[in-house]
C-alpha cells in the first residue's frame, strides 16, 4: 500500500513512501481522502465533474501542505464525494490535481492539517502528514 494511516483520538497520521514525486503527491492525497471520509473511497456513480485543487509558491513540503489544505476545503464544500486524482500537473513551484466527484455525498470528518514533512529518501520520496480535528472555539 503506498500510504498508511495511523489514528489516535486527536489526530490521523498519513505516512507515504513512493518512488516518484508524482506518486508521492497522489498517494498523499489518497490517504487524506481516506482519512477524511473514514475509509477507502466508497463506490458510487460518476457525475462527470472534477474538482481542481492546487498549490503554488513553495518547496515540495509547502506545496503538499497547500494542496492538502485545498483538498480538505473541497471535501467540506463539494456536493459529492471526492476520489483520488486521476492526474496531477506539476509546473515551476506549482501543482494541480483534479479530483473526480461522485454521488452520493459521504460526509467528511472535519480535519485540519497540522504538520507536513516531505523528503527525498533512497530510491524515492517520503512524506508524513498530521491531520487533527479542529479545536472547538
């Protein structure tokens, strides 16, 4: 499995190891979607729409953090259930992913990104994302 979820009462840790940068970002978003929806993407009909999420302006750890933040926003706002990206596009300090939107809507758990670490490792890439439940204010 390209990603692993570890849950505690206060947080969900998404750990990813991948052979390429693109596969790292794809597996990280898949893990974030799984964490937010409480399991693998449910089956359902495709309504023909995709939801673009994007990030710009930083190094890989900042890009992934911004992309995850935009994905968590889309989970809260979209009328359907989001699925892992079919493709990712990378440009100079920019990344865009299109998340297919399916019906019916599965309520997502409210999560916020607390920490992101991305690093090149022997033969590939590794990332750790910590997602926390928002504090009641």
